[in-house]
C-alpha cells in the first residue's frame, strides 16, 4: 500500500487539522507565520542561553562548594580565637584566593561575612567594596542559616554601577548565631560580550535585566530606554510564564521572550515587528503545497521513526534545503521517485520562481523602467567606481547633465504618454546615434565599465566619460548630443522640435565626491538653460554659490508659508473720470526673517518651480476675500478686489473649486472678486483656463486679461476666452511719451476692447501725460503710481474711511 493511502486511512484526523491550519496561514495569515517563526527562534535561543548560563552557574556553585570545603576556610569559620583567625589563617586564605583568582578570569573578590552581613575578611585586601558588599547582602535574602550544600546566588550592582554575581555558602554547621558565610564575587563580563555578539534574526537584540526590569549592562540601556522601560519589562516578567508575547509600546510592536537564570538575573530577547517580510507574488499555492508535503513527510517520519528508508531521505532533503538557504544553491537533487521527489520538485519550482523574482526586483531597483538605462543609484555607484579608477590612474572624468528644454511643453500639449515616448526616442538616439565609446555603458577589454549613460527621471540624462585628457573632448560630445536632440521627431503625426541644455563638470577639478559632482553638473545645466537654451556650460564655483542661495531661499519660502511671513498690499484702481476708487489689486509681499524684504519677481518664479505657488495662491485669494468682506461689513463703499492667478493654478481636475471654497468660507459675494490671468498663463493650459474662467464667471466673478499685448496670440484670446476686463500692459503706457507706435497700439487696444464691451484698465500710469492720454481715449480705470503705490491693508482702509477721491484733472498738462 502506498504511503499516501496509509496516512489517509490511519492518520486522517491528524492530517486534516494541520492541513487546515497551514492553508489558513498560507492564504490569510502569512504575517502570523512569520511571527510564529520569530517566537520559536527567540525561545530556542533563550533556552540555549539559559541552559548555558545555568550550567556555568552550576559550575560556579560547585567551585564555591569546593572552596567552602577547604580546610583553611572551614578552620577560619570554626575557630573562636581571633589571633588564630587573623594572624594565622588570614594570610593562608589570601594565598588560597590569590591562586583562585589566577586560574579563574571572571573571579573578582572573595569574602567571609558574618550572619548579620558584616564583612570579616575580604580578598583582595585592598578591595574598597566592603560597604557595598554589606549593603547588598543585608538587603537580599541570600544569607540564610542553611548548613546543607546549597549555594545561594545573587546578581546585584555595586556603588560603581557594575553588576556582578555573588555566590553565598553557609560555613557554619550549627543554626546558632555567630555563623559565617563564604561570599564569592564574579564578573559578568562574559554575559556582556554575549549580549553584544548574539544576533537574533538580524535585527533582534539580547538583554540581561534584573527582577525589576532594569538593564544589567549599560550597553543595553541606550536602545532600551525609549520604549522598553524597566516598568514594561518588570510587568513582562511578572505576568508571563516565559513564553513569547507581542507587546505594543509607544506605537512600536515588539516580540519579547524571557528566561530566568538565577535570583535577580533574567535574559530577554527583543525582536521588532516585521523582521520577516515575505511576499506572496503568486506563490501562495506552491507554498501551501510545500507546507502540506512537509507536514505529510513529518508525520510519516514520526509514525515510522524506525524506518531506515524514510529517515535517511528526509535528513538528506533537510540538509540540501539548509544548503540552499545558506549557499543559494541552484537546485535540490531528488533523492528518489517517491513523495519526497515531488516535494523536491515543488521546492525547486519555488526556488526558481524566487530567483526570477529577485532578479526582476533587482533590475527594477537598478534601472529606469521607461528606458532601461541605469537609474540614479546605479549611475552613482558606477561613478564612485570610476572615481576610484581615476584616482589610481591619475586620469580625468567628465560628467554631463543633459536636459530636454521643451519637455514640459510636450507633456502639457500632447499628454504624459507622449512625453514618455519623447524620452524613449531621445534615449535611443543617445544610445544608437552617438558613438558608443563616448557615452554608453560598455565593458572595456578587461571587463571594467568605463562609460555610462543614465536617466535620473523626468527629462534628465547623465553621461560619464572616462579618461578625458582635454576638456574640449567633452565639448565635442556635448555638441554631438545637442545636434541629435534638435533633430525633428514626429508625435501624433506632427513634426516637433525640441532642444537640449547640457552642464559639464570635471573630476578632479570640480570635486572628488560623486554627489557633489552630480550637483555641479546639474547646476551647470540650469545655468545653460537660463542663459541660452540649446547650449552647454562648464561648471564654475559661482554656479554652486547661486544654487546654494536658491536652495536657501526655497527653504525659507517653505517655512514662510507655515510661519505667515507674507502680507498683502493693495493698489487702488481709480475711475478715470471721477477719481473714485472702483477696486484694488492685491499684491503679495514677503518680509522674510532671514532675507529681509524679498521682491515678488524673485520668489514667485521659485514658488512656481517648486509647486508652492498653489498653496501661496490660495492664501492670497483667501486673504484678499476675507479682507474685502471685512471692509464691506464695516460699512465702506463696496469695491472689487483683484488677485493674480498663475499658470500652475489652472492645472488639476477642478481648478475652480478653490475659488468656490474661498468665497463660501469668507462669505464674500462673487461680484466683489476679480481674477487676473496673464497671456502666458493662458498659453500654458488653454483648456484648463477656459474651464476655470467659464466656471467662475457663472457665479459672478469678473475675469481680467492681464498684461494684454505682450503675448503671441493676444487677439485670438479675446475670441476664445470669457473675459470682462482688459488690462493694457504697462510697457505701452510707459512708452507713450517717446513712441508714436506705442500710442497707436494703446489707442487700438482701447478701441477694440470697447467694441467687445470690455472694461479697460491702464496699468503703470505714472505721469499726468499718461493720465491725459488715457482719458482722451476713454480708458475706464487707471492704476499706477500717479495716484498711489501699493499700500498695506491698514493704509488702504484709511482711504476707504475717507471715501477718498483722487484728482483726475489734467488742465495744467
């Protein structure tokens, strides 16, 4: 009869229960299995440690018994003559204990004490711990009138903070008073070494504590004091029976196991939760099959323990599995053709799958998923090795940072999937079209990777060139790369053109650290992008300083949003005919604690670049609406307050929701809010702008086109977008006195706006001539220094209180 049949007919109940348990663990509680393994490992380890320590303690007690039987020691305890005790026996005792100290490295001292804890004799003679010994023995219960062979043990701490093992043996045969005890003090240094050296599942730790849960060794105090206080451990010792328990302290979960070794000495294993993290990844069924097979073989082995044909294959299979775990063997050879062979094949299948999964994960962690090029971490590792070779060979390296100038435009215009397509095309161009000896990872004849092309994410590529004898060689590569990037490519049947910017840094001239060199190349690239796109720049020290200043300003900007360092100023918008205040433009100001007053043209672009503009923009809208609502509730004549929107605020699934939320939170009527959007913002996301402007106009918010006349498609915007107000760019107003062309353009803009029933606002009016020209051409609203500079809210409120009316007369001009 087959083994399978025998088991199912004789041990069916024993198989079903474990099988159900294993299946449950495999399918629904893999974490519980990991915890059980931890419990088992902790218990086994502690059993071994406790057994070892108890054996050594037993040996120490035997040593104490042997020493207590020494004739000199017995004579010292029995004699009633002080002369014999102190003059004759003590010198001999010193030699006895001196010999003991020479042969036992953990021996610290020995003493003979009275039954009331008074030290009568101590070795070494110059030992100054007599009072410590007296205090320890009097406070403990180890001094008992026991004339048997029992040796009591105690772990206690002396005045120097050192823990030691005290062995106490009654030297007196009678139960009367006046008895003596032999006390041997031994070092616990061996335990401390074991605490430091013992590893439990890689992240676990071993600690020795006293009955109160206090660490025996200072080494363990540092990592136990935060979560595992003495109170927690004392409760563990008092409440548990030595089995492993899971305990959550301060949000951290630990698996704790303890064993008592002797009076005042306990050993505890501490394992953090999640030491073993295993992933299923489609292996649940195979794991369940292997587990079931192991249970099957295990039960069969127990039932037929005397069967030589079963024991040997199981032990062989176990040995091979351990070898696979320790040495990562490729496969396990099946010992025969029975059920164990099936188990072996299942194990091999699982091992192969694990190996493939490991390789896949390793590749994903090391290479860019979009292009297959080395990612930042891998590139940095290769750069580190290249620096080592360059140090050894005294050669020069060049690191090039390549960035696609128009990548954001492609993403915004064609979508992110087309942006990914662009990145793939560019990576292939760099791989296939540029000479491999310049750029691509290719092993040299000796197997050393000498050149590397990598992608760091987004549109940034990094190139490593080794053995660059002259700096111009890197410029040859840079020019070739720029030419490749600038070649046209087709996306959605449309031919588009992009350019690149390249930063170059040299080793060892610009630095020795890989991270520093990467930052230098990045800074040089940004300098090339800023100065002239489709170009390359070598790194200079001033670039690093500029990058540091930019980083400091960015950090300050992030903090400023949290610490409320911003303030809104308001510039009146005045009726061109009556001089009455019709509205105000809210303008943000930053009074930084670190940098002083920072101009908007410095921090606004930085906020847009870092993505902080959305938080900052929402703060501006909320603050302006809240302030205007307060002015209206104060009884002042209602006015509109206008705020500027950036291109970033037009993005997202519901860009108008912020406006709705702010109006609802502040209670401001929509008709008292005006949104200003520039032509460049409209170009960045036309669809988003149309959705936002249409949405807010439905609820009564006015929309103004700011800086009109400076964009590429100004006239088309008037047709496409829902607008209420046209703001003439200050550049045309500024040049009115000197340029006839500016006058014609300004007049045409005003006439066209009126023809489209749009309100006109002239920005930058600074002179009476500017005012007169605008009045003569029927501009509706005037804004500029001629009437008032932007002022804080308190100063603007004074104008509202006074119902201020500006003088619009130009009779003297």
